[in-house]
């Protein structure tokens, strides 16, 4: 007897991985650009935000993929789902940045 969780039905691994990579790639490329342009300011504590913020991007990208392409693939609800997903994407990046900087002691 095969039982599946209904809300996870229809998820394909390859598009989900691509969504996670894109979600992580956006903040990672932005942070890398900042570090590469100011190489003299790089310190080892910056590796924690370089790790945590893209992880938040992975979760935000996966949530965007699920909302926009799996749970609400068509219709007027898709637009609302995409807008909500973009908001959640930025919130996950913000929360992961707060967590990373509070771990390193740079969040006041």
C-alpha cells in the first residue's frame, strides 16, 4: 500500500534542486561580489554569514518553487502565491542573516 502526503505530490527532484541552487546563488553572488570588491576587509568570521544566508536562500527558493509551480500552478491564485513566495524568500534571507550575524556577535 503506497501512501503519499498530498501537498508533496508532484514534486520532481531536478526542478526543486534548481530552485534551491538559484535561491542560494542570488545572495551568495551578492555577498561574494561585496567581498571581492573589498578584499582587504575580509575576515574569517564572514564565512558564517557566507554559509547561513545562502542556506536561507535555499529554503526560500524551494518554497517559491512549491508555491508557484506545484501547489498553485495556474490561475489567479498563482499570482498571489508568487507574490507571497517572493516575500517569504526575502524574509528567510533576512532571518538567516540575523541568525548568522548574531552568532558572530555583529548584530547589535
